[in-house]
């Protein structure tokens, strides 16, 4: 919020409401959380598949160790990352929406 104080002040000076500012900050935090959750799920599933292949190919020759991917676990991880994004995006969103345009534009 402090890095974007002037931007917030300018938006409020041209008519953005506190709700608009809160919505912008919350959407940004949720979007970043969704992207992070998606990347995390892709990386972890790739690592799990790689580990399963490594075990079956190099460690235990005739093993049928299945490489499984739990949709429930992925959905839970995705949900947790989104909830964390909303939770930790609330305070900056509220703080940004309460800035006065004149004070924010004067901020250096």
C-alpha cells in the first residue's frame, strides 16, 4: 500500500470509491494466490510423478508403485492458497481504501 499511495490517491481523486480500491486490492491478492496455487499444484504433481518413476525405474526394478494424484488434495491446497490470499489481502485493501486523496497525492 505504501508503495502505491500516490496511485491510490490519484484513483480516489478522479472518482474511485473506497469499495473500488478494496475490490482492486482483494482481486489482485486472490489472483496472485490462484496463480501461485496453480503453479504449486503443477510442480508438486510433476515432482510426485518423477519420484514414482525414479523409484520404479532405478530403485525397485519390478515394483508397481503407482504414481497417483489426488484431486481432493489438489483442491484443498488450491482452496487454502485462495483463502490465505483473501485473508492477507484484506488488511492492505482496507488500509488503501481509507487513504484520503489529498494526503495520498502529497505522499513522497
